[in-house]
C-alpha cells in the first residue's frame, strides 16, 4: 500500500512501526500513480514547502472488490503511526479512515468529493449499494471541515444537498502545464497517417460513451479507436467490438502511470469525452480527460451535458454531441471536427489550457490547506 517511487511524492509504508510527523496526510483508496487528482495535489503542496504523506493502495489491490479494498485500507490506516497536522480524504472510500485519523489527533479534516458519490454512474440501477453509499457519506460529511469539488455546478448542488454553511471549494481536474510533445502512439500501433486516431482515456466503465462510439465505427472506416485505461466494462465492450466487426480498429492499451499519459495523448487526432447522463454524477461531470486533451492540443467530441456544454461554449475546444450519442450524431460530429478550418480553430482554443492548468488550481488548494494549518 505504498506509491511507486516514480510518483515523486513522499509516502509512508503502512507496515512501518516508525512514528512520523507530517503537515498533510492525503488518503486515497486508489493507485495514486494513476490518480491525477491526488498526485497533483501532493506535488503542489510539497512545492509549497509542506511535508506531505500520501497513502493509496497498490495496483494489485486496485483490482480487488470494492468492499475488500475499503476494509483492507481502513485496517491498515488504523495501525499507522503517523502524526499529521491535517488529513484529506481524496475520495469517499477514504473518508472513514481520514475521519478516524482526524479524531485521533484532533486535527482538521477535508474531503475531496471528486464526484457525486450519492449518484454514481457505475451504481445506476443498483439501488441497495447506492443507498449504502448515500447513508455512509451523509453521516461522515458532518465531521468534515471543508469540502472540495471539481466544478462550479457541483459546488452549488453539493452545498444545497448537504446544507453546508460554507460553499465547497472548487478545484478543476486540470493537469499541470505541459507543451505538446512527439508521441510514439501511432508508430507503436502501426496506425497509418491517413487513419484518424480517436483516443479515450480513463476508467472503462459503462456510461463513458464507448459502446456508442463502437456502434458508430462501422460508419467511420478511416477511424481507429485507442483506449487507455481499464475497468469492469472492458470485456463487454471488447465483445461488442467483435460483434460489430470493428475489433481490428480498436486498441486496448490498459492503464498507464499518470506521468506517461500526456505523451501518449499527444499522438491522437481527437479525444473522446462522451459521457452518458445515466446518473446525476455523470450528468454534471467535468472530467480530467477533457483538460488532458486540451493540454495535448487535440480537439474533442463532447457530450452536450450542463458542465461540459458550459466549458465548450467558454473554450470551444470540441464539438458537442447530442445527449443520445446516436451513431448518426457521433459520425456527424466527427466529420465536423476533422474539417481543416474547424480543427484549426479548436486546436487554437486548446491554448486556453495555459490559464486553466493545475498551477492555477494549486494556489486555491494551497491557500485552503494553509488556512487550516494556521
């Protein structure tokens, strides 16, 4: 349950018996080497001169069942001998462990509600599991000193839902600034230059638009889809690709460390941010993949949902696709996105990432942490 050294952040071994004093303890039930939100916050705080410890789970544990991950994580955190001045739960699943640490040391507790856990996309139609999460979150939020969310619309909804006296702090899911770089992606997959390379990055869940895009692929014979990420829907989607006879034009690369993601993304022609409104969490999503595509200076196909719509209107980096994500609408959006003039305009708009990059978000994050450390 430690991070890979390549993450470049300080970690504490959960098997250590040595007591350690830190300023900020970040807890995430995730493989942090692949978790941009936790990794970026840890690095920003360390650059501010704060002593930060980040504890996540191993890549192997990340593939186990959710309840097993949660139980194992809480058990190990309970035995951890660390003395932080502030603790941050980087997801709902780390919140109970973080609350126990905060209570033990009488320190502030922050909660990064990175998505609407009370209305998760993967739990759509799974009423009992969702109700358990709802009750768990509502019980623990009362112990939190500040809530962090990933969008302005999220802040309004969360404040109202939980009757928070203080509006949640907004930290967009943006990456640290990088220039575009040469990418090995097309060459490594032997994809011809004449083929349009469409990229999806992120967890392979249902509700992420991949099934809809696969159904549109037969009408786009010059398009190759690359998926960077893995998840529970991958087997079903691979079978769908075979049924549609497009599997030769789909490459499944699996999950990669966050620090390798930008170079790979730069090799694509267009990014996919086709979120399906199957839950409130997805309805208002403003995922990091959209900002990662901007950083790579590639246009996007973007679902016409509230937060995504507002972003594309303010920063015209992509083509909006109707909520149904019908094959016809996806093909039409792809045709428009690949027009020379439209593509050039969207690539130019991607330069707005200079103003949105995590360096701007970091000032808000560090200010919040400093406020609670004084």
